[in-house]
C-alpha cells in the first residue's frame, strides 16, 4: 500500500542520514580521544594538540547545530511574501560578514512585486546558505550579484559570485549530505536548501565556470495573493507534508 511505501522510503532516508551523521561525528571524536590519550600518558605536552582538539570540537558543534535547525518544531507559517523584501532583509543579515571580507552584495530588482507563497524563514535560510557559500568562495574583495526577476510563472533569484567555480566532477556531489570541500564546512547547507526549495515546488540550478565563478539560480512559483484561488488569506498555519 502506498502509504506504507512512503513511510519505509522515509525511514531509509532517515537511516542514511543517521549513518552519515554518526560517521561525521565519530571521526573528530576518535581523533579527540587519541589526543587525550597522548596527553594523559604524560609523554607529550604539546599545546598544538589543544588547537587541533578545539577545531575538532568546533566541527562537532557546528554539525550538531545545523542538525538541530533541521529538527525545529515542524509548524510552518505559510504566507504571501514579496521576494524583493525577503531578499533585502537577508542581505541586511549578511552585510556584516560581507563587509568583513570587503565584499559588496549588489541586489537588483524591478518595480513589480515578486509574490511567492511559502515559509519566509525557510526561504531566508536558503538565500543565507547560498550567499554564505558565495562569500566563502570569493575570499576577499569583489562583489556578489543578486538579481530578482519574474519570468512568466516563476520568480527567479540569481546569485552570482566570482569565486574559483566548481569542478565538473564535484557538481554532482554538492548538496549531498556532508559533502564539503572546506576545512570547517558541514556539507549540510545546500542539502537543507535544496529540500526547502523542493518543498516550495521550486527548483535550484547551478552554473559554474572554473576560474570565473558560480551562479545559483533559485526559482519559485509566482503566487499573487490577489489572484490566488483561496482569496489571498495569509498567515495560515499549515504543515507541509513531505
Ligand atoms: P559547506 O558550505 O559547509 O561546505 P554546503 O552544502 O553549503 O556545505 O556546500 C557544499 C560544497 O559545495 C562546498 O563545500 C563547496 O565545495 C561547494 N560550493 C557551494 N557553493 C559554492 C560556490 N558558490 N562556489 C564554489 N563552490 C561552492
Ligand atoms: Mg555552506
């Protein structure tokens, strides 16, 4: 029966994720244990160990924090939002971090309201994750272009950086849980983002050229409250089932 099938599918996804998490946390734990043993044996008294141990602990801490975000209370407030405002607020949130790296966040949109129907905090989370990656890819200096437009039935957000780009063989791996090329990465940001966009009946595509940069394109269904069939009632509390 169909419901059972869906449940068992969910279970195996949860199982896969659990295996991944266990693995990702066990590695730094094993190395922490090793360093503690070395120190306890009294043969070594190397302060360098503390730095490595601290960074391993930080890694565990960030993995656990990202997972906690995934498991936040599952009440979703759906509302109609103008994506131009959502994006402006997101950019404000990230301005300090960008400034720290002398990176400019350049945002462009037109006069028309870009209505989408969804969970505002989740959409912000997607843009934060993609923008953070862009900032991290750029290193220091330069500008990130953010363009918000309506194209037919879709609202499109393009986020373009001038970082090193993503090698072809890595393209298929990004967005897989725990896939990261960064020392302090968790490899969860894009996975979470893809899931959220999918829940909003949207799409993410990536275009990257080695040596010249990467563009993430997020498209969401255009959804004007005035034109919508439920008369534009907003702030309904409805769980998204997936
Ligand atoms: P994290 O940022 O913790 O590594 P993500 O899921 O956010 O995890 O990203 C996964 C990987 O995708 C990154 O480690 C990086 O290799 C690649 N990536 C994502 N965005 C970009 C980008 N704008 N430029 C280059 N590589 C990127
Ligand atoms: Mg990231």
